[in-house]
């Protein structure tokens, strides 16, 4: 089984911030993802696109709480 590390890419889609997660997400990655999402909130954004199509979850419990 090929498990790459988590990759977090930040971009924009139709003037809306877009965060793309890809690779293998362990529970301890939650803090890194939350830090990125909190940064958008702190900048005054009230919406964003979260693309999780390319992420493999080690556990779903932490990720469900994240969303």
C-alpha cells in the first residue's frame, strides 16, 4: 500500500478560498489543517471550498469533528 504524506494546497476558486487536501491523513494532521482553516476565518472569510477528493483517512472520527 502506497501512503504519501498529507499535502495541503491553498488556492482560489471563483474568488473563494480553496483548500485541497491530498495524501494520507493521520489524526495528528488535524491541528495543521485547523491552523490553515483558522487563518481564513481570522482574515474575515466566511466561506471556503474544502477539496478532500484526494485524501486517504487513517481514522474518520477526527476528520468528522474537523468538518
